[in-house]
C-alpha cells in the first residue's frame, strides 16, 4: 500500500493551506511518461529557494533532469518527490506540485544572465512568490530524533483489528541481567488526519521521540500507522469513532498477548484527537486500560473546537471583523446541527470536505468519558497552543476529572500544540523549530508514569 503524505496534527480543520501536505487522488500522468519538452540550456541540476508563505517562507529544492523534475520540501517531509506537467522553454518554466495541493502549480521564468528562476505558485486562489538559485536546500535540524543502534529492542509488528490490519512498531526495554520484563506499556494514539506511526508532520516525528524517551525509561511503547497509511489497511476518512476506539482496544489486546508485557499495566496516550479517543476507549473497556495520558486533548465538544479553529484562522488571515466572525460561527453551527441530526448528505452539501470521521469529531462530547475515568490520568496542555487553547480547555478538563483522585492536569509554559517550546504558537512556526518535544515535557511525563505506573 502506498503511504499517504503526513497531514498537520489538528483536531478538525487545517489552519494554513500551504503548510499542509495532501494526497492527490487523480494525479496527472508524470512528466517522465510524456515526450520531453525542450528545456533551457543549463537548467538541469539543483536549485534552492523558498515559497514566500506569509510569515514563514517555505524552503524548497527543485532538481531538473532529462525533461522532468523533483521537489524537496524539508518542512513537509518531501524528498525528491516527482513534479508533474513539467514544461520548459528557453525562458519559461512551469510545473505542478500535487504534493502541496491538487491544484498547486508554478509558472515562472529562467534568466541565464542571473542564473535565477522566479515566478508564482498558485493554489486555492492564492499566488505566492517563488525564487530559486543554484544550490541544494539545507535539511532541517532535528536533534531529538534517535539514531540506531538503539539501547532497546525495536520490532515491526502487525495484527488484525476486525477487517483491518494494523501495522506499527513495538519498542521494548532491554534489561541488563534482569530478565525480559514484563513491562508496563504505552499505546500512542495520533491526532486527526491520516498519519504514520511517528505522527510525522512539519518534518518532525513526535511519536518517534516519545517512544524513544519512554522506552529508555523502562516502558514498552506501541505506535501504529493510521488506517490507510503505511502498512495499515482501511480508510481513515471513512472511520467512525467506534472504529477508531475498536482499533485502540485491538492494540491493547495485541500487547496483552505478548509475554514481555504486563497485561495489567497497559495504558493509552493520545495527542489532540487521540485525547478524545483514549478516555472513550477506557470508558468502554476499563479492564483493558490501566492509565491514560492526554497530550493537548480537547475538553470542549468537537463543535466548539470547530468554531474556535475557524475563528482563529480568520484572525491569522487578518479577517476577524465582527461580521466575518458572526458569519463563521453561524455557518459552522449549521454544519454542527446537520451532523448532530445525522444528516451527512446535508452537511456535505454545505461543506463538501466533510467525511464520516470529521462528522464523528464534530459531534463528539468528551465530558461523559472523562468523568468516567477512574484510572490514573494525566492531561496536559501548552500555554501557547492556538489549536486547543488551555484557556478554554484546562478549566473544563479539571471539572470533568475532579472526581478522579488519581488525575493530574498541567499546563506547560511556552509550549505549542506539538509541545514544542514556541514563540508564537501558530502552526506556521512548527517546522522552523528544531525541538520536536520540549525536554521538560518528556521529563514530566516520564516522572508521572514512574510515580503512577512504576516500570519496576
């Protein structure tokens, strides 16, 4: 199965179109399969520059060879991805970039005198300046990503969950002279959108970093590809919350059969939408979930999150007039009402991008599942999170967990939605930050686990 491009880690809506990667269902035939167009003399080779996305230029590299071209975008995790509709003349250059968006196209000119390519990238009604010169794009620094050899076992695994095959990676501590466990285990649940087992996005791999830190501390960790990604079958877009909860519980069942795992100490750690799913799974099968950790998991309803994120997007675009905000709230409330009534067709008539999974997100109320949690639970937020803001979610989380004597709610100063130490907290800086997860967050989570679910 082909791997889908990683998507932004948000609960309901994309925030900035050009900092997303998306799959093109009907990609045009690659240029390499067409007769090669005449190309400017000297165009072949590596070019580097940027797409001038407002507030955060997106560094890119383009390589021309044999009438075709590839693009590298470190912040998107794209490496030598093939461009389509490559057309060149002595002075003109054009190509399509389906990896950015289905309608993304570049048109520009090549100057042999200055050795520069300049032009515009057009997508979703926007035109963004692009400038390239000879050279290669620099890779982004990711100092927290672990490199082999690891001081623990790492095993690719797969197992059945109903009609779906789930694929992932299980990491297991390696004791020195103390046997082979059994270890407590953490199952990682991704945010919204089809993501891989590392929750890769913005050239970061948060779940790889989390798994490494937790396994080094004595915990087994299972992280998996979402439906339709990597080795996991099925479709993320068509999955209901019943489906996703069933997947999460299948992960705990898989671990319970492993002799290295203590079946009484298996917990769920969910990020963003995963913070909805972990308590829901625990409420449905409390005998299978010994603890929960909620990383930037909303306490608001899905509808309230939808309306908030739509308003936040207008503010980022400088369009947050009272009239526009009111119009946004009313339109999204109509969408919520249709979905609450089970009218998916009506909702899709209003907003064609609505999927069954988005319907499940939008109609979800986390309060009952959170109030039902009786196991040790940690919920934490970042003070600069603009997607699940603590000002709206922390008070609700504390209220819903107040009957749980083993619950902890915490806010990390300066952290964004990905738990990076941030400046603005907005998604446009995620890729520019070299830290994947604030070390203080990793230390806090590890300490909480050792106090509540000791590795030994």
